[in-house]
């Protein structure tokens, strides 16, 4: 089911005249397992993050909360594309399934923040992405996406028919995972790298808010009205 869904998504992107730019796709290996660790700003992130792997001709299996798989519409699609459900009350089975997929040479996508960042900055993160990459002995590749939150994000009305929205996707170099360094320390490194990548795409974004009421999609440090990270966390 995965290739037809990708084809449908691309058709929709063209119909909406979306301006999608991918930078750094060469960092995704053409073969072998890898963990893609992305920031999380919208409900559509996994669709756009998956596009970054297209130049390498890879399909990404994303880890997503179990409730998405239980939904009558998204559930069959997620299962058909062989994404990995995460039950927060029984996370060990999800970890095993993802590790097996990585050892079998597949690419697994992870959102280490676990939930959407309403501040549009990189939140505190779980260490699962680091632990997965280390357990399977595969590269940990940071990436960010910026723009899909203008279509559908937490706390704002969705607008899936909005046209001409730019979407920037940036992939960074794999993060080294030296022995003797704790998963928590490596997760802090991952967060720093993601913050740097996100800062770069936010500054390079080709559009500005149309007016005072349109500043909601910018983080506070860029003059937007999104809540500060501390307030968003609360």
C-alpha cells in the first residue's frame, strides 16, 4: 500500500502547488538500517519526512502512537504501510519490532519529542531514538520539517486545502554514538542538532506572516505568537 499512498500524496501536493524543498537527502543511506529522528510540528510531519527518503529510494516505517492505528480511517492506512504502533503502556514490544526492522535493513522514523511542539521549538526529548540506533547498530540521522504546521497542527483549525505553502525539509549528518556516552547525553546532542537544523530552515523560510493575526505559526523568538517553550510545556 505504501507506493500508492506516496503517489496520491504527491498528486495532492501538486494540486495545491506546494513548494517542497529537501536539503541533505544524501545523508540517508541507500541501503541498510537507519533511524531518522525528526522534530514534530504538525499532524502531517510523517508524510513530509518520508519524502526526504525518496531520493535514496527508501520507504520509512514511522513509529506512531497506538491511537492512530485504532482510528477507522488512518488505522488501515498505517497498518498497510507497515508503520509501527507505540503503546505507551507496553513500549517494549514496539521497541523490539523497530529494532528487528532496523537489523533487517529498514529505515525507521522516530519523533523523539513524542508529541507536537506547540512552541514550534524543539522540546525535551525521549531517549528512544538513541537507544534504537545503538541497539541495532545503525546510523542516527537528524532531520527537521517546517511548514506543514500551517496546514494542520495542535490547537489550530486545520486547512488542508491551503495553497502555495512552502515546506522545507532538512536532513543532517549522522550523529556519532560513541561507547561510554549515556543515552541521555547523546539525546541532548540530538536535541542540539535538531535545534540547529530547525533554526536554519526557519530563517530560510521564504514566507512571512500576512499580518498580526497570522503570526501564530512563528515561534516567539522570531516575533510570532506561539507560546514560549515553558508555557507550551505546561
